[in-house]
């Protein structure tokens, strides 16, 4: 008596099918990405996994994009801090881990930009804020070392995020 044995797809095809299914159900975006250094080695992969895990722990219910993880000294305290972009249907969220992944992050919410097209990048803070923003930015300190964040979607002006040294919190300005 013969018995039909179902053939399984090779692992490579299964992985591609899973990735395509995740894209279709909104788990991996088409355009959401960070423009920063290439992240191809295992060290960066492990860091991205840890940042996504911490983001899920402190701000659950958001689709976090591991490819958007960026690192820099965002608070000018001489520490390397991590930031990650996440989206919901209505808004963009960026969390910045200023005290390590084991502590609650700073949460930035953006309801202006289009979540599906969101980008998170690092930007230099070595500029005159009044010249660039057109106004004095409270708590802004020009720096050759510290970094800011940029939230954009290529539809409207981006948000330039900086650490407000007076209030010890993140502030932003559009342009």
C-alpha cells in the first residue's frame, strides 16, 4: 500500500514566504528605515534584537522596526544611547534609551508624519540654532560630539529632535 508523503518547501523558500507574509500583514514596512551606518554584522543584529525587546517591554503594542535602531550621544553625557522607531496606524513613536536598555526610555510621539513612510536618522548638532531654526531653541547647545535625531516621511517638514539641557528632556523643531 503506497502512501503519499507531502513535500516540504526548502527552508530558503519558507523564509521568503514568511517574510512576504509579514510584509503583507504590516509587521515589516516597505519604506520605514534608518539612514545610518550599514548594520550587517552579528554584533549589530544582537543589539537591534535587544533594543526591540526593551522597546516592547516599556512601550508594548507598537510595531518596532529593528532596522531603524541608531546609536549616539543624544543627551551630551558622554554615553552611547540607543533610539528606535515604531509605528501604529495613527502615529510614529521613537523611544530613546538614555539610561540603558534596562531602564524606562524617553518616548517621543509624532502624529504629523505618515507612519508607513517614517524614517529615523542621526543628525549633527554643530550648527547655530537661530540661523537654522529661525528662532532661539530653549536649552539647545551646539556640539561637535553630541547628536540629534531627525524624524521624517518625505511628505512634510522633518522634526529635528535635540536634548534640551535646561529642562532635561527632548525637544524638537520642524523644517
